[in-house]
C-alpha cells in the first residue's frame, strides 16, 4: 500500500473513532434529556422547556456523525448484489461509482449545510437559547467525517457485513 494511503487510513482511524465517540455521547445526551423530559412532565408536573430541543439537537448530531462510521463499514447504502455479481474490473467500477456518488452527495451536504448554518446564525433555538446554526453545523461536520470514511472504505474495504449476509 502506498504511503499516502497508509497516512490517510491512519487519519481515518482517528476521525472515525472521534465521530463514533461523539455520536455515542450525543445518543447518551439525547436519552438523558428524553428521560428528564418524561420525568419532569409526568412525575413533577413541570415540563422542562429545554429538553425537547436538546433531544432533537443531539439526535441530529448523532445521526450525522454516525454516518461516518456507517460509510466506513460499508453499511449505509449496501450494494451487496452488485458486489457479489461482479469481479475484477467490473467490481472496481461498481465500487468507484459508489464512492463518487457518495462523495457527490456529501459535497452537496457540505456546501448547503454551511450555507444554512450561516443563514440562521442569528436565530435562536427555542428552549435552549443558543443559535440554531449549531444544529445545522452538524451537516457539514458530518459530511467531512463521512467523506473520510467513504474514501477509507474504498481504499481498505471491510466486508464483514457482506460476508455474514445470507
């Protein structure tokens, strides 16, 4: 393997781990805020105004950071049949088309995610009193992590899920 590929895969290990940890933390925050929301509403008869917004924000970040992990594992949009039915050059073509398609979508998400985050910078999220652009910032951030994962999957394909499929 070329030194550039080795360096990129090293970067991928760090970024995918960081994305997985951050997505897990976001899930934990969403669960804790959701439990507090239910407890405050039904046990204490005093609903928390911030908990629903925090759950929503945490889930957005969790999904968009988790996208990087899913793409790295090749588990997002599976092309199992095309992968199984091809070999040699045709398999490389299928994998390359899948990578280019993913990167095109991620570049679009990155571009419009930045535009949206900039447009709503002065709007506040009800309940949290922070800029709503913190929610929209998950789009370009997730797109960057996901692009790294998609390229790394192309360079170092992991087929554990595909091999275990029936």
